[in-house]
């Protein structure tokens, strides 16, 4: 079946005249008749009853006419749809995020992206902080909002904010009486952290901060994610050195104090596959750059 055959059929159906339809289409009337006859042969039904004085649609022709109009309309829209998809204005974008960013950065970024790409379907997928780039490498998501640790040649990233670290304390802890705390003040404490490992990891940073302050942690309690970590702090199991954004979790029984002697910052970033050519990924990264300009990422 050819689109031309549908177009010729609709033209005859609109005018109920082969002559007038041929004139509008700028084709010879015999050629028009042959195309409609071929369409009828292909469908196995008579679409138009005609004689020298009369042209009318059959019941089958009336039914086919409705679908033919729909097909022709869709064909007309197809180039625009393709162009919009190629430009990143339609489609699906899978955004992964860790719980640390769910209350502040995620809403800001998704709102900013949707304001520019309102016809894109955004799928949100939370993943565990320890997974880092794994969901991207498995192509489970297209872009991630996470706390950036170690670089990967296959992953591109853009830092949206550098946050200071704070110490999370159980409510009623003696250090809660201080406006700020030094890492050295925690020398007698037990710590709650995400697991340490080779290279620059979450737990590894806690160990580094303690050792730079001249002591080894009394004990390290490993947990799987930030929410569990704050739950253990609230239960009085230990203290935790965490990025300031974790305050948004609003965990009962936990108070936070700035670390006055810690200059290092936690990097919150957008990450994506370096070779990804999806225009929607570029659109999301572009929105992130506009919302969080590079000169504004540092937090004092």
C-alpha cells in the first residue's frame, strides 16, 4: 500500500468526483482511477461505487476513509516529530539520584529541565550511594545526580556544588553545646560511615579526616546508605562526618555542627556517559549549568 493511494482515495471521497480530484491533485484522471483500483484490489473490497453519473462511498469506503485521514495526518506530522526528537524536545530521560540530593538538588534540576523540555517524560530512579557510576555503566539511567568521589574515564561530570562537611551528633551529646566542632574533638567517639575501601571512598574520607587530625577512630560502624547512617547516629551508636546537604533528611535525634578545621568540600555533581549522544542528556546538563553556574559552585 502506498501513501499516494490513500491520498488519491481521500481526494475522491472529499469531492465525490474523479475529475475534480484529479484536477486538485494535478494528475490524469485515468492514473487516479488506476491507483484507487489498486488500493481496492489490495484491500479486497470495493471502496467507491461509480458510474457515469454517480460516485459514492461504500460502507467499507466510509470506514477506510476515517483511518486514511488519520494515517495521512500522522505522515504529515512525522518530519516535525523526528526533528523535535533529534533536537531533544521529546522522548524519555531516566534520571538517577541518591537520597542525599532528593530534597534540594533533584527538584531544582528536574523543574529547570522540564521548563525547557515540557514534552519529555522524566523517569526518576533512586540508587544506592555506594553504587556511584554503576547504574550509568549498566545503562539503567541516562544521567545521575550524586556525590562525586573518584573519576572514571568513561564518565563525564559537572560539579553543581561543593559543600562543607558537618558532624552529625546524637541529640544531647556534649558537643551539641558547641557552635562548631574540630575533627580533633571527635577523637574519643565511635563513627558511623559508609564502608571504606581502596581509593577515595566515603568511609575512606572519614578515616583520612581522623588521621589528619592525629587519631584513629575508636570504632567504625559501616552502613549501606545515608538514611541508615543518620538513623544509627540518632540511636546514639556514634557520630558521622557528612556533607551539609544531609540535613534535609530531618532525622529524629540528630543535630549537626560545622567542622571548623576541615577545608575539604564534598562535591555534588551531574554525571553521564562520556560518549552518550542523547540530546536529552545534553539538555539536562545544560539546564544544570544554567541553574548552577561554574563560578557559583563553591560553598564557604
